[in-house]
C-alpha cells in the first residue's frame, strides 16, 4: 500500500509540475500573441489614419473633406509662424481640387493650413510628390517633384476644372 501511495504522490507531484510548466508556457505564448495583436491594432490604426488602404473612391474624398472641414476649428491666430485659420472662401476653393479630380484610386492627401491663411494639399507616391497651395487671396500654385526630373516643376493654377486632374496623373500612373 505504501508503494502505491508513494507512486500516487509522485504522480500527482509530477502532474502538478507538468501543469505548472504548461501554464507558464501557455501564458508566455498568450502574452506574445497578445503583444502581436496589440501591434496589429496599432499598425492598423496608423494605416487607417494616414491612408485609406491604397485608394478606394469616395474614401479619399471623404477624408479630404473632413481634413478641410477641420481647418475651421483652428484658432484665428497662432503667432507669426503658426498656421492661420483659412477663411471659408479659401476652404471652398480647396474643395474644388477634390471635386475636379477624376481618379478614384488615390491615397488620402495631407491637408494643412499655412501661416498666411492659405492651405497646402500634398500627395506623395513612389514616383514623387505633388503639392497644391491655395493662398488667402484665392490664387493657387502647384509644385511637382518626380524622380525623373531633377528640378521641381511649378506654376500657377488657372483652371481648377482640369489642372488638378492632370497634375495628379504625373505622380499616380
């Protein structure tokens, strides 16, 4: 009887140790899986914030409109070097850019207020970058930098119905 008790005690002790080992191993694996899951959440949030997943029609336009709309919430004056809140007429002029681009597969551009009360809209791709500048006096310019050209190309935007679409085609083909 003593031998069977000893064997049972050994068996239970071994089983407990094995169970503890499994718990530790499973706990570590669970912690690693959770860390990767958290990393995925952060990565996905980053991609959702900075792009619309590589294009998707109205998605980039909606995010563009949202960014332009958020400019109205800026303080009127943040000093001589900070951005100044653009007037509603300037924001409306910026919206002409999105309204006249026919491409549906664009990433969301960055929209930022300038220190002069204007707005800069910037797209970046593997081929280069394109910026539109709409100033407080409603004049507008563009700047295109591509890997193919050493010198950036710039000029005044005179026709908001055709020029933005043509310029976007230079860096997204």
